[in-house]
C-alpha cells in the first residue's frame, strides 16, 4: 500500500472523493475555506487545496478499481510509472489541515526557477531564484558581460514565470 494522486476532471474532486469512499478506497481530499463574493452575497465555501487532485492509499495492483471512478482522468505518474507520495508528506498535510483554519496553495518554487517580483518597489523585476544560507535571493543576469548580481527577497513576493511567458520575452 502506498499513497498516489489521482488527476480528476475539473471541479470533480469532491464527487471523486465521495465515490472512492463508497468503494472503500482510503482517500484524502485536503480542503480549505475561501470567502467567495457574488453580486448579492458573500459566503465561505470549502474548496480543494490542490485543484484537480485526490490522494488515494492503494496497492498498485488494485489501481484499476480507483481509475474506474467517474471523474478520474488518470493516475499521476512520471515516465510512465505511477508516482508514489511518501506517507509522511500526506500525514504532514493532514496535520496542517486539521490545525489551520485557512491555508492556501502556493506555486511550487525551486532553485533555478525564473521568477518575477509581484509587489513592492521592485515589482516587475525578473531573475532566477537562488537559495543561499536559508535566504531566498533573486539573481539578475547581465548577458552582454556575463555577470550577475543577487538580492534577498521574500518568497511570497515572487511568482514563477512559465515557459510560454519566457518564449514571448525572447
């Protein structure tokens, strides 16, 4: 038995989760509350933390049973192999969900990602994310002279620039 992620059709996470539970498949759908605004009212609604994903704990030989659930697109994997998720990460996420009222998904940032600062006096500055001695830094490259400089920035002030945006810049 190991944890895996199922990718679902858009906005089918709750239905998939309910069906899996009915089938007796151990599953986990992390939810958070968000204040939504309509023309005539505001209301707190529960939404999935990770849009499009439901986690399941199964023996890989029994995956077909879960994949035959209405709304499931596929088992998440890389290189043709299902990607297992360490149980400690699922337990950690459960602990956060149980003890924090409001959580929000964050962009998965890693060293080397091309990012843009979104707020403050450096808004619009782009560079590569670096981690040095526990600090998040943005490295600015000057291609013509093959030099660079970096400065400290708080991670919540940056967003990852996707490949499509990078192609437009070239």
